[in-house]
C-alpha cells in the first residue's frame, strides 16, 4: 500500500513552522514503511530550500525504485524566471531520476534551490531510512573561500569558512556589495553567522528583512562543506521551534512596525507619558525609512532659522490648494491641511526632543520635483556621525532612529521593544474591542502583548503579491522592503477598519531592467548597455499588452502637475523599448545614439560605464542574448514576440510599424518600475484613528505612515509628487498618533 507521507495539512504545518523567512531543507516525514531490497520507501516527501526570493519547496512522489512525480511551490520566485523554469526542471528531474540535473539558464538560483530541496526529499525516501543528518560525511579541516550571488548589484559576496575538528568553527564575509543599498546585510552578518555556528546547521531561519544576504551566506557555507568533502544537503537540519506562549501586559500603547512612522509614534507616545511596547519583524529598526533621502518640511522653524534667515520659505496655502486640486476632492481636506501645516512643526518637534538632524544636501532645503517655484520644499537627513556614509539610496541615518528610540525607551522603565518579532493579529475581547497584538518571535515563541491602544505602522503592502494584484492589478519589482506585506492593513480590516484609495499607484521613481543581472555572464559595462537600451528615451515604447506607450501620447505625464511619472501609469508598471534588426546593426557598427549613451543606468545598476555615443558596440549580440536568458529581452518576428508576450500579433505588429506576417527580426528590451512602497491604506481621520465603513473611529486603533498614506492621495493616480511627502507623513502621522494614543490610554 502506498503511503502518502506528506499530507497537504502537514505541508502547511511544515511551512508555517518556518514562517519567519526560514531557509530550511527538511520537511515533515510521515510514516514510511521500509521495503527491503528497494531503493526508496514509497511515499511523498517534501524538501525545502532557500531560493532567490525566499523558501521554495519540492514535493516528490516515490515508488520503491523511482521518482514518479515531482511538484514545486515556487511562489516566492520571480514569475518570469524562477517559476517559468518549473516545467523544465520537472522534466529534467524525472528523466535523471536524481537531483543531479543542469541548472536552467537564467534561473540558476531557483534551479540550485530545487536541487537542494529535491536531494532532501530523496534522502528522506531512501529505503535505508538513513536521514542525512545522522550520516554526515566527515569534513576535512581547513579554511575555504567561496562566493555566492547576493543582493548587491555590482558583485558576488565572498566569504571564508573555517572547518575545525570537522565542525563549522568560523564564517567571515570578506567581500560584499549588499550593504551599499542599506543596513540589511549587516543584520544577516550579525545574527545569522552565530546561529549557523551554534546549531551547526544551514537550515536555520534566514534573518527577516535580509533573506537574500542570508541565503548567500548559507550558500557560501554550503559550498565550503562540499569542498571539505562533505555533502551540504546533510547540513540543513531545521531547528525545533518553541511552542511557548508568553504574555506581556499592561502597556498603554503598542506599536506594530518600527520603521519611520512606528519609531516616531513610539517617541511621541513615550514623551506624552505612555508606557509603550514596539514590535518589529526585521532584525533592525528603520524599515524603508532607514534608506530615504528625507521629508517634505513646510516652514520648519528650525530649518528656516538655519537656512532661510528665520523666514517662512514656502506658501503653505499654495501647497494645500495644489494638493486638493491634485486629489480632486476635499473629502480628506482636514487631513491634508494637517499634512501641510504640521509637516514643518512635526519635524521641529523631533529635532527638539529626539535629536533628529537634517542637512544632507547643500543648503539643507531642497526644491520640489514638480514646482520649480517651490525652491525650498523638503530636506535630507544628516548622514552618519561623520556625515560621510551614504547608501546609494540615501544617507545612512539609522543612528538617528536608534538614538531616538533609545531616548524614548528610557522615558519609562516599562517601555520596551523587540526585534525579529512579527505582529500576526490583533487580540480582541468578547465585545470585539482591541486589547492587544499576538506575535511570533523568530524562535517560534508566541507573544501576546496586551495594551490599551494599538498603532499600526507596518509600511503598506508592496511585498504582498496577492494584495498588489487585488488592488493594483499587478505585482511590481520592489526597491524597498518586501517585509511590508499589508499586515497592518489586514489587522485594521479584521476589526472593521475601512480602506481608502487602495488603487493609488505605487511609489515609483526608478526604472531598470526587471531582472538585474547579478552574475558575471556580462561585464558591468555590458550590463550598462543593456540597461541603457531599456531606459533610453530614444526608442519606441510598447506596453505589456503590445500597444504603443509614452512618446507622442505622453501618457506618462500627469496633467495637473506636469510631472512625468510615466512608468507608474504603464500597465503592469513596465514597458518594452522596441529595436529593429537595423537598429541593432547600427549599434554594432556605429554605437549608441547620444540620448541612449546618456541614459541614467546606475541609480540602481551594476556600476558599469556606457561608451560614448558613436563607439561601435561589437558585442551587442552577446549582450542581447544574455539579456534574453534573463528574460530582459524578447527577440523574434512580430508573430514570435507576440506569442511570447501572449498578446495579439496584429496589435503588436502595428505598434512596431509593420505587419504580423513580417519576417523581420525585432528586439524588445524590458524596462520595469522599481517601487519604494504602496500608498493605498486604512481609512483614518485627522486624529489618525482608523475609521469603520460607517465613518466612525475605532477609538483605540491608529494607523500611520504607509498604513494610512491613502488619505493624502487618490485612486488611480500616482502618489502626491512634490517631493518628500511620504516621509513627511511619517512625522505628522507618527506625532499625532503617538500623542492621541497616549491620551486615549490615559482616559481608559
Ligand atoms: C529606497 C527608498 C527611498 C525613499 N526615499 C524617500 C524620500 O527621500 N522621501 C520620502 O518622502 N519618501 C521616500 N521613500 C518612501 C518612504 O520610505 C516611505 O514612505 C516611508 O519610509 C514609510 O514609512 P513607514 O513607517 O510607513 O514604513 P517603513 O519605514 O517601511 O516601516 C515599516 C516597518 O514595519 C515592519 N513590519 C512590517 N510588517 C510587520 C509585522 N507584521 N510585524 C512587525 N513589523 C512589521 C517592517 O519590517 C518595517 O520596519 C523612500 C523609500 C525607499 C524604499
């Protein structure tokens, strides 16, 4: 009788046990009868491993001597690369009857993860019943240097792993470029390495917020194990999760999410005399707010003093009126008035009380993106203590957040916060009143935190594919944190909270090819050329539906502001630039055009340089061919390309200026928006109280930052584009919510 060792329920249990971003390679193994003389114990076994975007699973069915079927959960992988490789991988595995298969070109990370997870399933099914962990091949002592592709755009991560007495005794990362984009690699280095060494396993959970860096560190260790004569598949034992439940009680204010708006709420609540508890899922505070340039500041007194002889520097009424015109309704006029009038004073409050500093760009006050006459409208955080450290996305100002939260924490001895603690759901009493938050710590411990008020500050929903598809019709590439998964919005909804302007377009300021090539299949300069072909203004643009986009239609220009917000309005937040074979031949012999050679390819790029206009690009075919492997390029006749894009061939051919039976070859190079975050949110009033559908406030529930940013915006439009508005809202909403929550708690 065939045993199904892994039921659907047990798959779910196994997955939920690793819910904090695990990268494990084990799975539940059900009852399995050993059949003497056979290769496998028949049944269905699941292995798990770290892919490109998180954990993937492979479930394989075994007869006594063969793998009879295999299926994958690759939902965390990039749809057009990792997921697209699934059919090929399945065929290869069934053909090879082992995990010894070639990686699918362009999907190496997913392929490697599938191979590791499959090997785990095979090990479990092996008829001897010997599990990998109990039967490890001995390791040869030594120090092994390995490399792995990680988050950094400009090179691999390199590390050295020391094996002593057959054990992993030291791991040092000697080269990485992950940390030029933010603090996240550091959290993986600090937290993951000791956990791997302590547990002697690479099956430990990845660090929340730094899963790609964690995956690279694990890969380096895995390669070292293999080089030392071991089999890294044997080193993925998962750690047993705690099933303990702990209660923390008696708080006035609980803040869920300690990015910018959460920290600022925490500070204001503490300063107002409340006892506060903060919950942060990542291994560091700051969220997306840690890597921003800075906030809008309408007439901050401190900054006026410093940079404008003490005088107001912008007409607040003009900003307000422009804003109301932009959203096209005065439904939220009181909130928008507050967003304008308090943007300067809220920043002053945090400068005066919590040591915030701004001056990161010359002059301290920066002009608006869209209104040249608003030449002083926003400001930039001061970078780290020496004013020297900048990420490519903004100044390193995490020290400012750290300093502020520590000061706030010290205001009441009960105040506290925890990292690697994920807020899961609101706790309610028998009358559906909010009385706390149920959370999970990375080690599995459940924490129930009880308090009088809750502030939701989880940063919107850009990391939640289902919500993106539901509210915006399409997922988007993310430049910010994918931990912002809409948890706050869902918590608010769970107690009757309503949403506002969920269809506001995601924040997109940056474009790049959708699949940034991090391997060395092309040089940095070659990658720059591929990016320039995607980003240039010098080629016709085609939507994902095969229609013409931009150019003369100027569909990407917002009429009320004149701002070219193009790609946020493009279907699927991406488009293709179109090149004929003649165009490519010209590039090969005569080089890039003036405009293409000046494309801004390195805001998020690989660090390469573009050749001057007119310099022949002899290797253009190689560049396009590797681009095609990575799904950044589609080539062929109009009919072939239309088939690949799944669009109407006539429509596409017309957009390309030809007919669908043409045998001419074209190249479409994909250009994708890279989003900072979402904007649509819970509905709130001017107190930052979450509103029910009937417009009444939930008295002790507040929402801040991206969890309430929708009220400043409008469905179907790009977010209010003047410059720094999103970050300004973290100050205004944080101060108001913190103070009002403290007030409500005091009266309870
Ligand atoms: C690269 C980049 C540059 C930007 N530059 C600017 C700029 O110059 N000016 C500007 O105005 N805006 C800018 N933005 C937008 C700005 O960052 C956001 O509007 C702002 O940071 C949002 O703050 P927040 O507190 O809502 O979210 P975040 O700062 O992202 O904080 C949310 C926090 O909640 C945590 N979290 C999520 N779910 C849970 C959970 N279930 N339990 C516990 N914790 C959870 C997250 O880990 C995170 O720490 C930029 C964004 C990015 C990504």
